[in-house]
C-alpha cells in the first residue's frame, strides 16, 4: 500500500508556511475582495451568532497523507494537544452551555486522551462528533473504535472522496478505498447509519479536482443508492465540501499555475445566502497549541481571532468571543461559493 506522500512540512516547501500561503492568496488579483462581497450582501462586518460548537483540533498526526489535506497532516507530524490545553478545554466543555464538541485532527483518535475527551463531553451532556478518516479503524490498536463510538453515541463524520476506488485512491493513496469500505461495514454492523438506529454516520466528500461540488441532495441520493448496491453500506447524510486553496491543495494549484483561475471561480460563485450561514458564525476552533480561531481553515492559515477577543483557550471568555469580528481572507470564497461549504456540508 502506498500512503507515504510526504507532508509539505517534511518536504520543507515554501507553502509549508502559513504566512507564505496567505501571501500567495493575497497576491491574486480579484474583481472584489471577500470583505467587499460581504459588504455588497449587507453582511460586513461578519459577526458570530453565538458559540454552539467547540471544535478541537487535537493534533496534526495522521496515518494518511491525502493530496488535498488543508491541515498538511501525516505520519511525520508531531504536533499534538498538550495536557494543559486538553484540561482547559474540558473545563470549558463541562462549565458552559456550548452544546456540541467537534473533534478533529489529523486523525483525532491518535491523541492519547481522545477517549477521555469523548467520555467526559458525553457525561457533560454534549453532542460529540468525531471526524474519522475510516482507515484508522483498521490499525491493530484501533479495532475497538466502532464499539466505542456506539457505546458513547458519538456522531461519526467519515471522509470518503468517492464511492469508486479510483477516485478515492487517487486522492488518498493506494488501498485507502478498500480499507474505508471495510471500516464502513464495521460501523454498519454496530448500528451506524442503519434505518431505525439513532447512531449517526455521515459521509464527507470533496471534489477530486478544481471544481465545485455538485448538488448535495442529489449526490446524497446517488451515493446512498450506489453504496447500498455495490457494498451493502448504509449511512445517514452526505456532506459536500469545497476544496479550499490552503496547504496541499494550494500547493497543487500553484504548481499547476491555476491559483488565480480557481480563486476567480470561487469568487464568481459567491452566494450571499451561503455567506450568511458560514460555520465561523457559530463555531470556535481550538488549535493543538490552545490558540483560538474562527474556523479550522483560519487555524491552518494562522489567522487568529480578533485582537479584541481572547486569543487562547486559557483566556476563554464566551461573551467577548461572541462579540468578536470574524477574520477574513480570499480563501473564505471557498465557503460561500455555490451551495456553500462548511464542516456540515452545503449551507444554502
């Protein structure tokens, strides 16, 4: 199996640096900036509607190195959330009315305290989501995951680029599709995604190329039909996510000389209805080092929350954070193009 594509950091490329990524994006001439697009839609400055979701990026270590990964995650990454940051996150989870804990990475299950975060969050009455790459479930020490998910009622949000092997393996590595199908079957066996069960299995797909996702509802119907017919697999919902011009996908665009073309495509497809519902308006993103961001994408570009708001989890103040102005950039066109894109799929 070939899943050894080195990370940008391992390759020491220019775009391994978040400032270099921001500079590359800022240098693309567009007809109007994202701020101007929001202003034309009556949405500037963009402000939170609240903090309903605390998203924890517990580390960048992963057993895969996907070609599109905006985190630049991989086996060679060592950044993992420290005990001090985990402890503070758990304090906030247990003491605030924030209703959902969204755990991501990397492969979040590789964090030594991942299970504790799940258990304590559920004990605090929170809805818990885990963003799973599926193949982690087949590693020798992680065969327990399907039963653990089911025991604690975790919503599994699983990545799968396509229901055909060629498209999936071209993006994620040779053999990933076969392992992903096996993992999905294990989840179905314990009740995930099966009619009549309250165990939720949602799939996430992003285009294998420089185009916008198709209609989410239509794709979901097609995926349900095909996965059931081909593999007997069931799931609840399909989320479509646009490839944002960040990290490895930006590196691909720059190598191909297509950054300008792609950003123009996103900007031309700006949808005010999608902009009104972007995830940064109800989500707070916590990085592995405890720094706070408006979303996972801003985190990867190292665009912190407003300087008037608390900037680390240790300074957390929900009222002040809910009053902040959201940090923006050209990459934000990716979340507002067409039907929109968020961690929960299409928006409008």
